[in-house]
C-alpha cells in the first residue's frame, strides 16, 4: 500500500483521540470532538440531511476567514470524524492521493467541505474508501464550487446505481474543470449505461472515462455505443473487465464506424434526436462517426470472432483510434483474420494489444501480412506475446519490417528452438563500443540518425531510425529494451538529451 505509514499514523491518532476523549472532555487540544448525541440523533432522524449544500454546513463567514486547515478541522468536528493527517500535510500539493484511507462517507464529506475553497489540488484520488452514495453527493456538490480539480479517481467505492445517478447528473450539467474520471469497480449495471449515455451525449469536457471492472453487458454496450456516436469530447474509454459479449461488442464497434445520411431524418439517430432536438447540430449528422476517441480498452469482454469482425469493419473507416486493447477476448485465427481486414485499410492505429487470445501462428501471420499490404499503416506495436511462432513466421516478419521499420511485434517463443536464449549485449553497450572506437559520443551518434533536429523523438521514429542505420548492428530485442530504458513510462516520446555531456561539448572532437 502506497501510504501505509499514514494509515498507521491515523490508527494511532484515532486510538489516542479516543483515549483523550475518554480521559478529559474539557481538554481544549482535542482536535475533533465526538458529535453531541443530539446531533447524531438528529442525523439519524433525517437520513436526507446530507442533501443540504456544503457551504451552509460551515458558516460562510468562516469559509473565507479561516485557513484551509482550520476549515477542515471545523468540518471534521461538524461531521464527527477524526481528521486525516496526510490530507492536512498535503493541502498545498497539486496531487492528493487518499486511496485506501478508510474515509467512509462522512470522512469524504469533511474533505469535500475543505476542498470547496482549495485552489491547489488538481488531481484527487479517493479509490477504495467506501464513500457510497452520500460521499459521492458531497464530492459533486464540492465540484459545483471548485473549478481547480481536473482529475478524479473514485474507483472501488461501492457507488452502485444511486452513485452513478449522482455523478451522471453532475456530468449532464457540463460545468466544472473535470476532464478525467475513474469509476472502475463500482458495480455499475446496465441500467446505469443509459445514465452515462444521456450525460455524455452532451458533455464535451470529459476526455478520459474509466468504467472498467463493472457489470455492463450487451444492453450496456449498446447504450455506450449510442453515447459514443454523439459524444464530441471523449478521447480515452476503458471498458475492460465488463461482460459486453457479442451484441454489446458489435454495437460499440459500430459506433466507431457509423456513417449517416446527411439528412435530418437519419434513421440511426432518430430515437436520440427526439430527446435532443434543441442540439441542432445533431440533425446535421453528415457522416456522423465518433471523431474523438483515441484510446479504447475492451480487454476481458468476451468479444469472440464476431466482435473481432465488427472491430475490423470499424478499423476500415475509423480515422482517430490510435490505441486498441482487445486482449483476452476469445478471438482465434478466424477473428485475427477478420481484424486484419481492417488493418489493411486503417491509417491511424498505432498500438494493438491482443495477447491472451487463442490465436496461433497462422492467425498471427495473416495479421502481420495485412499490415505489410498497407503502405499507410501507422502501427508501431502489435502485442501477441502468448503466440508460439515458427522460424518461418520470423522470416516473414523481416519482410514486414522492411516495409514498416517503425513496427515492433511482440510474440512468444519460437517453436522448435529448444529455447536457445539469444544472449545479446544491451544496445547501449554496442553503441558505446562503436562511438568510443570512432572517438565520438552516444549523443552525437543518435543525433546523426535523427532527421527531426530536436533531441525528442516519437518512439516509432526512434525505432525506425535505429532499424535503418547501418553503423551499429542491433536486433529488434536490443532496440525494444533500449526504448524501454529511455521511455519507462510509455509516454510514446524519447528524449535522448540525457546522453548530452556538458563537458564533452567544450573538448574539440
């Protein structure tokens, strides 16, 4: 656990606080007194009492006169919880990580009250805190006032349908600075898909939506497909570990390729248009298709071969998707071949993750040959790491790399070779040996193969440059490991200025 120490501190504080409270009620130093019974009883009598606005709860005068910490301590007293020391210590940081802090709905409410006037925190993480519907409501009320928080993580918080309603009602308003929201593992079922559909059809601010590890099935997939057709902001959608299965998969994929007739009566959108007649641009849906989605993760969803076929069809016409993860979806060779049909025409996809599917070397071969047939393919990584391949496949790959030197295909072992590990020394070592012999530097060597003129290069360009240069013999595994070393967080960019030696500049080369 990332913040284990703080939790220990908290437990310790809690024990101490309880002890102190028992020992002396008059002690002024007790930060958070336990609520007087009358207040607690009143709370029980009115379960709806949390629906009042957060500001009313703390005297609005105090909101502007007290410091952040005092406001939080005041809120803790009001709600009846022990303050979280980690929160107090990090109020001035931009990233607040309160994952696994056992806050509960009340602790979340106290934090929400304090955040109303916070102007430094832009990323708030509250994963696994049992915040429930009440905590979600407090957070959404806070976001009505706080225009600084941009990223919110409320995964694994037992939000269920009532929590989904609170969050989607808030998203429907299309206010706030929020552009990323993580809602993984909240037991959202199909009935919530309609809520997300309504909210995100008109919300253009949310760029990143994580709905993984929920319970969306075919019906949910259909609703989310509708949403994608009309949404004009979403760039990253994570639906991994749901049960979209065939129908859901197909309708989701169709949303990536829908082409409508440029008439107001477009049949695909008819049911939607009646609800949204005030958005006049929905009537003019000439060649309507999702035009913003760049990253889609649908791993662990049971797409099967038909799902793969729908994806292949979508990839033929989609011109935005750059990252697609369809790992663990029961695709076999038939599915791989159908997906390949899309890769023959697609010009934007860069990363394709499809490991843990029962594809064999035949399916893998047809897939990579599809890419070879497409001179405009931008693919730079295909992950089929569970597929056992043959030496013939590896030879074919060389032909693919000749056409697309920027591509890397990650496959399993080569069958028939008694796992003779090719022990090759690290690429950096090989380059260093070469540059020492030539009395130059690693930096200068990389500069000679870089036609972009800056020290920053996209990974695909870097791979292409290293593959095509002839001065230093490097194989694909060496190149892959060098890239991993220079871009450990998979940002897609490499900055080789790390090799720039300030001293070597002055010495005459």
